[in-house]
């Protein structure tokens, strides 16, 4: 089962993406045109309040 979350900060600020609330690894890496690395991912994670915030961009080879 997935739930939609709104992403805050970074290149995807204000967009929504599905996440699995039961996933033991609560991170989401999303391919986007605004990522600092061509072909890389923008990484978001829930903060202490449950708000999904931008953490960093990762190049493809670091995934």
C-alpha cells in the first residue's frame, strides 16, 4: 500500500510522490530534470515531524 507525500525543498519542491509507509528504509530517490547530476537522483526523507524534505542530490554511480 502506498500513500502520497508532498516533497519540500530541492528541485521537486511542492510535487507529490507515492511512498510505502511500511518501508523500513524511509528514503525516496526520484529522477528529475533539476537534479545536480545528469541521470542522478534527488533524495528526500521524512524529518522529525514527518514532512518529506530534500536531503541531497546523488550521481547515478553513488546509488
